[in-house]
């Protein structure tokens, strides 16, 4: 493996730093465009941000999206996406895009509830889609037809090459919250070896996607809730020629512990590379992450809660309104009179309440558009606040006082 | 009841007549805009054309939509819609709009399967939401909470006034296919009396919606499959000061009988009024209806079949492609290379096939947009064909040879 990888077409410039925290404004360049950071990456799990078109995403000022390797390798398959021109053309998104390694879902589905555990919500549910983890890789069953599949670091890089996103991620074992320190340490070191194999495979492929555009690779910081392991893992990623850093694995049992865990890693990641925090996207979490130096976030939450009728709203307890609530039945106001999204420009709370109660698909589309617009506005205001040294004031506008925040 | 009703803000001008058939091009004016006929009215059953925004409807060149009184009187209720500014403002549609009387669904749900029977598909399924039909009106149970409701001609007009659509429809009893001639005749004559009561209530309300805009009323032609009854009913509507005529009730057991039934009525409807054919919207049916003098059609089919992955396609057997078919898996073409809808401009059959297989909402939105665009293009081409005397040629472009049409 070389000491450096050129990553042509990619760049990351830090434009402003907050003197009061580790927060920074940056510019992340990819072959599909440049975005400012901090920014939020919307989840298009199966090559679609649920219920909205790429044109609508753009209308709500979305900069960057991601898709999930695990879902796409199973259906429609990376080869099909490659034959149809790669993920950008396939799904009609021409902006920057990230794919993950596939590891998270293998382990999440394998452990049954790792998604909960990584965020500290314990559960005893177990399924058996994950068959075996070994040094070589992970054997698991397809969630669609039960077929046995095997994912190695090399195969993950190869699939991501065929999918053709700009930003790709090394395979790691995503350790859940309930495992012990020894397991976490052994797993983390295996993930580091998987990171080296991912980089070697990336270099072997010339750093190019199947349609000939350059890609750039993220290394992942593991280490669970253990400060020395987080440091070791962050230093591992900084020592390798990754383009960028992602903070993954268990982030603890609650929001405060998430902040602690990220804080363990951040002083030790490569200071000049973009840093992504995997799977976190609450408004309060974003202010915490930004202050620790996180540049990008992703989470299914904005569009998932939209499908349950929850509209993101700055400054209210719980960060959202439940539009299914009967008090909105004859409410002629838009979701948020201060919002300029398509839903707020055209429709009332009363109408969206009706659509939700009637089970109309349009409700999910409209609340999704709103929540997407809110996240994009949040990130624009966060960037502006960093530039002007007013991050605390922005946080007070967006986040309700702690005493009234619902769990 | 007056001999005439002024219908201010409304008009219907016949601009061209086809010398070879009863087809005609007209201009239908309403307080929310003018449309050319023949035209297709898209169903926004519960105040939403499923899965698409009004802006998207407009982008696909939609002229006119309808909503269903039955669904809206139950949820959210006509009073709620009125308080939120009427149906146009409520659902964000600023163009012409029709509401039906509520009768069709009461009887459809009451008989369990009248929708099938009206189109000749017999079934023995029966539910008991329809409790009683009397001279006074229809008593039925709400499909949401079982509450007993009573709909009279007067109440239907009042609800439609509160909803505030431009075009409103008299209450009728929608007789299913399986009833005998005597029942059909008695029911038809009751519907005529209901028509008179509807007009009287309409006049009593000043012909204005709750938000003060004028409305215009359709009379309905009933009479089942019996030529003398259809004639009697058509003459009834022509003798009364309805703004327009709708052909309803059982249209027979199959497509040929539908054409026969419509042909029984059309020589006897008022020749200067717009004529709507209720619930019919297959491409082949539209060519048949237009030739008989029908000016507008409505049907849930274009958007309903979209949600099952069926894309309308001119000239193919069955009028549609099944995009779930495995042969589209790696098909890089748009649904129809000749179509300029949003879905065809941006996405491949392969991608939409993937979305359908993955259960992604976006599939339903994209195929709906396509089918809406196809219906609007069909109607534009039908109008142009009438103007240029080329209706047969247009029919040959759009409809596959009969021998290959699937049932």
C-alpha cells in the first residue's frame, strides 16, 4: 500500500474555524460537485430518498445524498447498476454521493437490533441473517431470498466501484453496544486490517469507479465506548492514506455518551481530512457534533419520521411537531410559517393532517420535503454561525431548553 | 324550480365537430379556468391525486381534477374543508374541479361490489354499509367509524357547496348491473326526483359555494342497459336546467355493451351541454366515447394501475407495460422514449423496475406521473384529431389491433 493516494478530483479546504470550539467550515470537492461543510447527507437507502424525486431534493437545496451498499448489492445488484451507468445515472442524482461499505447493515441485521444498540437502545431481538464473521469477511443471508452471501473488504470496494458513488467507505465490523471491551478491541483491530485491505483493493482498481470517475475512500474509527481504543482507531485512520475519516461503531447508551465517544476520537483523527459521523442526525446532536469538529452527518431520521407525520421544527421540545395530532385539524397555517419549502409554501397543517389520517401517500412526500428543507436550512445556518462566531445563539434558536426536551 | 339557471362564470362552446361521428371539440369555462374538451378528469378521491403534488399535475399538463364527496364528507368533513378555505385552497389546486354527489360510493360500498357490477364484472361480495334507500335519501354507515349517516339530495348539494368545487353533481341512486328492469326504472325515476330536489336546493343556495364562487350542476342519466329508460333519463336531464349532463349507472357487462349503453343515451341528451361519462377511462373506451359525443371522462385507473407498476403505453396490447416484468431489469430506455413526462425524461425502465421490486414509494409517484402525462397527451391528440378529421388514424396509433388486446 502506498503512503499516499492522490484522489484526483477531490479536495477538502477548511475555510473558517470557530475559536470557541473545534467547529469549522469547509469545502468538500468531488467529481460531482463541491459542497460546503458542515453538511447533512440524506439517506437514499435503496437508490431513492423515500418518496421524493432528485428534482425535489434539489428544490429543497439538498447538496449530497448516500445509498447503502448492502441493499443495492442484494437488489438490483452492483452489476445491474453498473450496466445502467452507475448509481448517479441510475437514480438521477448528479451531485456528490456516498456509499457505505455494507458492513453496518450486515451486522445490524445479523444482530437483529444493532441499530438500536449502537444508539444505546438495548433489545434482545436476534435474527440469524449474519452467519459468520471471520478474518476473511462476513457471511450472511440475503434478506430477500435467503441466499448465502459473503462480503470481504475487497468485495465491498469492488461493489462500491461498480455503484460508482464519489465517496466510498472501508468495510468494518460494526460492534454493538452490548459486547465487552475485549471483543471491541479485537474487532476494532480486525477492522483496521480490513481497512488496509480496502485501501489495497482501492489502489489495485486505480481509484476509479466502473464508469471511470475517481473515487475517494473513508477510513472508519471504531473502538466502542473506550477512550484508549477510540484513540488507537483514530490514529490508525490518520496513519493510512484515507481521503477522509468516518466515526462509527457504538456511540454509547445515550446522547451524552455519544458526545463523549465522539470527543474521545476527534483529537486524534487526521486534522486536515473531512470527518463524517455515521448515523447521527438529531438537531441537538448536530450542534454537539459540529462543536467537536464533525463535518458531515447522515441519518434516516428526517425522512423516516416524516413518514410517521413528524415535522421537524426549530426550537420546539423534541425538535418536531406531530401533525397527526387533532389540534392541527383546522389549522390553516403552514407547518412552519418561517419555512420556504414546497409543503410550507402551498399547504396547511390542516390539509397535511387530513392526508395523514386518510393514509394518503402525498402526506409522506410533503412532510419529507419539509424535513429535508429544514435539515438543509439548519446546516446553512450552522455554517453561517461558525463563520460569524454565533454558534451558541444558533443553537438556542434551534434547540429547545434542555429541561423541556422530550426523550 | 326555474326553467333556466344562469350559471355565471360558466360556459360551454362547441368549436369543432367531426363530420364522421358525434365527436366534438369544446371549450368548458369555469371560475377556475377554461379547459378544452374532450378531456380527462383525474381522481383526487380524498383531496389528493395519490402520490403527486398539484405542481406535478400541472407539470404533466393536467387541466382538471375531481374529488369524492363521499370520502370528504366522512373525513375531514365538509365543514372542515370550508373553514380551511374550500377544496381548491385546501388541496392546493387552482384549476377547474368537479365533485361527485357521494351517491356512487354509498351504493358501491353498500352493495359491496357495485363498482365491478357497473362495469359488468359480477361478484357476490356484499357488505352492509348501505342501510336503507328511501325516497328521502340513503342511510349508510361511515367506513371509518361505523357512524350512521344520511345523505339526501339537499345534503349532497350542501356538502358540495361547502367543498366548493366548480362542477357539482346531483345525487342519484347508482343501480348495479344485477338488478332487474323494474328496479332500474323505479330507481331511475327516483333519481329524477332527486335531480329536481338537487336543483331546487342549488337554486335556494344562490348557486354559490360557501366561499362565494358560482358553481354549476350536472344532471345524471340513469336507466341501466335499457334503451327506452336511457332515452327517458336523457330527456329528463335535457328538460331540466342542469348546466351539463353525466352518463352514469350500469354501463353493461363488457366494453361493447358500455358503448351500446352510452349510444342509447347520447342522441337524447341536451346537445349544447357538456357531457361527462362517469368512471370510464381506458384508452379504447375514450376513443369510443368521444365518437359518441362524450366531452369529459374520469377514472381512477391511470393512477391506480400506476401503483401496481403498470405504465400506459400507446399502441401496445392491453394499453400498458408491466414494469415489474423481469425483462425490464437492465433496460436503460425510459418507459416510453416518445414521452416527455418527468419520469421518462429522467429515469430508466431498469430503475423504475428496481424501485417497484424494492417497494419504494418513488416508483408509484414516477409511474403515476407518466400515466397522467399519457392521458393528457391522449386527450390533446384526440382534440387535434377531431379538428383535423383524423380520429381513426389517432385511434390506430393509440389502440392495438383488437385481436391482440388482452381483456
